[in-house]
C-alpha cells in the first residue's frame, strides 16, 4: 500500500523524492528524522504526523492545516519556545511504537491553508528544523523511507473514521478478535452490519435459511437484485460485504451441539436465533468450548392497537454461563402454541436489538465505558427505556 500511496498522490511522492523519511501509519502520514532544539539548545529528533483523509481508495487529501509532533517543545536559537507554532500538548496513539505524539501545532499560512501535503510539511520543517539546521548542521532529508504499512487494516478501504476520531488505541482492542454470528435473520443481519465496520480480525457467520422478501424488509441495505431472493442468507451477505473488509466467512449452515470444528479460534459469539430448541444446542456448544457470548431476543406483540414488547441482550461469561442459563432469560424450547404465534419483527427494532448487543460487547472489550456492569439488558418499547440486571445479583 505504501507504493500505491506514493503513486496515486503526487504531493506525497514529492516528499519521498526530496528525501523526507516518510511512512504510513493508521491513516496518518509520518515524517521521521525531524531535527529540533530543546530548551538547552541540544539537538533532538522528532516526527511530524499529519492526518490523511481518503477521498477514494488510494487518494488522500489533508484533514486541515494542523499537524501533530512526536517530541518535546521545539525552541529557537535564543532558547525560547518557537512562537508561531500554536503549540499545545496533545496525546495520540499510533501503531508505530517509536512515534509517540506529545504535541499539536497549528500554523495556518493564510485563509486558504496549504495547497497540499508537500507544502504543509515543508512549511512546518522550516519553522521547527531551522534552528537545529543552523546550529548543528542537522538535515531532515535522510532518504530513510519506511515502505512497510504500520497498522495494516482489515478493511478494503482506509478507515478514516478511526483516525479522524483519534481512537486508534481503542480500535486495537479488537485486533485479535474472531467473532461468530449464529443466525443472520432480522437482528443477526444488523449485528453483522455493525461488526463488518468494527476492526475485528475475523467474522464467521452461520445461517442456512434462504433470503426471502420479508428478510429484505428487516435487514440492512437494499435488495441488490432479484437474484438474491431464495439464495442462502449467508451467500447474499457474503456478496454484499466482502468488498468492504477482509476476514469475512459467512457459511450456509445451521450450528448445533455437534459443530465444534466450525468454532475453532472463536473468541466471542452472538446468538441470534428465534427457536428455543436451536438455542439450547448452541448454548451447550458455546459453554462447552468456553466461548463468551451474547444472546438476543425480541418479543413483540399486538393485542389491540399499537405494537408493544421487549428487546433483550443477555451476556453469558464462561465462568457464569450456567448460572445465567438457570435464570431462564432465554427460551430453550418451543412453547406449545408456537405454530400459531405471529412473529412480529420490524427493522428499526431488529437494529436496536443488535445495537444493545454490539454496544455491550464493545463495553466488555473496553471500547465503551460501562458503569452498570449489566449481564442482562432489556428495552421496553412502551417507555423507551433500557433496564438491566448486574452480574452480582
């Protein structure tokens, strides 16, 4: 990807050809070997970091006129801090262990900012490096480019959301995660949609059922063409999402207690099935394999007038799964009148059920703050509130 970055972006190629030590790190342009003076006039070396905003698969523009700096406060020949940098402390984590951002600089040359990355880096180098170049004859043009791409992404496109929000350190929490989604129906399809955009290493999905018209009304996106109808859901979603990310394997298969080999390496699972008997076998398997999982459920009904009901997301930790199972939050068998039941599912509530589950998974991973420590959550449609029970009860 480094060569593609250079070949598709003339301004970045100019930096490389001039001799700057450039690298690509998690959607940031890193320029190493930047000499500067500390408050004692000693020679120090830092790195300039600039956000890259993708406009196409291999095309990038500047985020703004600002840059970050891995290093201490630069000083001039008079021993005073350089005054026109708009210098302020700033912390940001990159994938490169040797590049630790400590400051941000803001030096806007005019109302229109910099025309490109080359002009931007040249301007900041002049300001930061000038004193060190004069006193120590230091040279930022080391021709030491790093063609490896640090923080290589699982996505087919550059993840500009993570870099723009400066949450790269939190995104790395998912780098070794292998997540299984068992059931790709109404709620499971939204769980898949959310996880596809999460930087987990791999996603496995299982569902043998065909994709019918009613699925198009309670799943993300739109019907691409009528050829999707009556094909297995797993094949339909594989086709839709495989151009977005790597590590996606959706398999037209039902999972039961005999499917140990299908879950090798799985670190977390979502159970998104609506049959109690199927859920029982899946629970048996996940508990045997010591895989933590979240089970979702939706109970909507209409007696007279508007629809009412609940959405549920229940977490089963390996050390507590049997106790949670004994609390009967999830149906593990069919009710006698199931064949007469009207299964009400509506897209926005399927999506909300998936939101509850995926958000709690990300809380468990440390991505979101969790002050409640709930294992079991449910959402009431009638009062639009989320209730929970913590694991100490």
